[in-house]
C-alpha cells in the first residue's frame, strides 16, 4: 500500500500557519493529525508541552539528531526544531494524514528523502503587517528583528522550492477556502464522501 503524502505547511513566523492548520484540524480532525515537533526554544505563555511542541534541551536535541531520529531538523533564529520519524509513523499507523508545520530548510530535507509530500507555502503581502504580527507574540525587539529578517529570506527562498501551492494570507476566509479546496483535491480518497459539497 502506498504511503499517504505528508501535508506540509511552510511559511515565515507570523503569516498565520497555526491559525490555518488549526482550522483544517478542526474540520478534518478524524482524518488529519498534526505532527508535534521538538524544539529547544523556550515555551511561550500560551503553550503546553506535548501539545504545541515537545520542549527539550539542546543536549537532548543533539542526542536525537545523532541517533537519526528526525525526519527533518533545522535551526531558526537560534533555536532548533525537528520532526520525529516516530511521530510521523505513529500518525500514519492510525490511518490519518500527517500534517507538518516546518521551516523551509526542513521542507528541503523532507523533499530530498523521496517520500510523498504535498507542500504549501504560506506568505503575506505586507511586511509591516508581518512585523506587527511578530510583535504581538511578546518577543523582544531583537527577536522581532531576527524573525522579520528571516521571514523575508524565507519568502525569497520559497521561489526556488517546488511547492504544490503558495498562498498569500491577506484574507483568512479566502486563504482557508483555497487551502481546504486543495486538501480535498489531494486527499479525496481518504476524506469522507461529500467532503467539500455544500
């Protein structure tokens, strides 16, 4: 039996990835599951361990990397992030579509592994709006500047990647409708009959 393609959402910090994938999970919870990533960054006020991320030390991350436990891993503004092979396999074992929200370098790593993937790049048209969104996260000015600089680099790098879909998130409802339509097209054999029909 052929493996179901991973659904991978990539985009800079602050473009709305979490909001969009949460909408997708709320609608298709029985069919799509988020692969929880590992990270060495500090937990934010509104986050929970094993819900938003597996928060681990740099030493633990390094050990997992050396043991080749990651499907992909990357550093982003001084912190490490990685997707566990075991986590993806666990989701596949339930018959669900694994959903990954990862950084662009991680996406490149996944694409090199000859596994089926549906890649979505999410961006935003206005740099100032992006700056405001990043600032709302309660980060210090240095972190905001680093994330904004990295976001602009990612948007440029995405032009060289082979994404199945690129979305400019200027209107959440429209962006979600387009994402949803494509997910139904890509995974129609897994999703229930009449999905997407009003």
